[in-house]
C-alpha cells in the first residue's frame, strides 16, 4: 500500500529533524518523499501549518541552541549546526533567538531587555523585549513575581524599565491593550520563539485558529499532522510563554471543558467570552 501524503509529510519531518545540521533545499526534500516541489510546498503547509523551509529552520535553530549550550565557542556551534557563515546565522538569530548566539549561550549576557507592566481587565501584564522584538508576555499578580520570571528566563541579561519615550514599546503595549478591550482582533508583533521543533509547530498552528473560535487538543494534534500526539499538543500549549500572542486560550477539551491555562482558567474564560462578543458577525460559539 502506498503511503498517504500525511504519512509522507510525517516521515519527512523525521528526516528533517535527523538532518538538522544540514541545509536542506526544497528540491532535496521533495526527492526524499518522491513528490514535486510545488506539491510538497502546498501539502506541507496544509498539513503542518508552516512551510518546509520554516520547519527546517526551526529544527536547525533548536539544534543550534543545544550546540550553544555545549560547545566551547559560538563559532564552533554555528558550523556544527550547518550555517555556512556567521552572517547568515545572525540574520536568523534576530528573529529566532532575539539576540546574538553568543549572548543566548550566556543566558542573555550583554543583552538589554526593556520591560513594562500595565493593568488590564485581566490583571497585571508584563511585556519584555529586546531591540529585535517581543520575548516575554506574562500575566501575574501585583508584586515582583513577574520580574522574577523575566530574570529566570534571561538570568544574565540587563533588565531595565522601558523608557517612557519608546514609541515601539508604546505601540506593543497599545496593541495588547486594544486586543484586551476587544477593539483589535489580531496581534501582529514580531515574536521570539524559544521551544522544540514540535512546540513551534503547535504554536504556529495556534496562530492560525481564527479569532472567536476554539479547537480541541485533538483537533490541534490533527491539524499539525500528528493525530496521536494529543497529550504532546496539550503540553506545548502549557509551555507557551507568550500570552495572547500565541493564542493557546483558544484550545479546549474535547468534551467542551475549558481545560488548563497557564495564567488561570478564569482568564481563559474571560478571553473566550471577549472574543465571542467582539468577533466579526458576533455569532456565538459553544464552549
């Protein structure tokens, strides 16, 4: 029996993960599963929620992060990860690491992370960002708990309160505030994703779930082409550290129960109700 396209894509994912230290072209990947590059591009995007190139990049960056933790130099790590030059690595590091590889390896040493807190209808919210993009969005309670979480994420970074005159930071805060007030239905901020290749696949897929709708953990697992990975998909949702920007609140249990939420089930319920009220057409959904 010939394998289905989903089986081919899953086999290709395993191949990409096993060759994370190699630069794989679309042509090479299509030959691996014996389909045309165009057909592979369309099918992979449909099944996985991201392109073959994006998936390969995520695997390479995961491999690089592991190398950065174990190799004596960042230069050694980047060549082990299959990057032909430091310039190509640093181009991707801006988006994938939020800092240079050497800085990431040293827990953010030398990196300045600006942060600010804002009161929202769902409680205190902290956002942290380097000059390359958002790296931290968390809900919390009054006190220093949120700041301690940021310190744990980047123990060697220089943490400083955001300058009041920072327009970029003001725009990010404004975007989050507009979303929580129901006047904005999307959040298009530059993200700094730190996770395994599987987690990143799940997080990319979560971003594709439309505003005001929900899916079950089982549907998410099917959506990424791994229908048996329901628990792993749920774990990826729980590991999300970018509240709202990765909308894990739109994933519920198959029986209609809310399931868990890192920032509290009450916040999850409030977010779902907010989206139901403000989604286009204002058609109610059952949760």
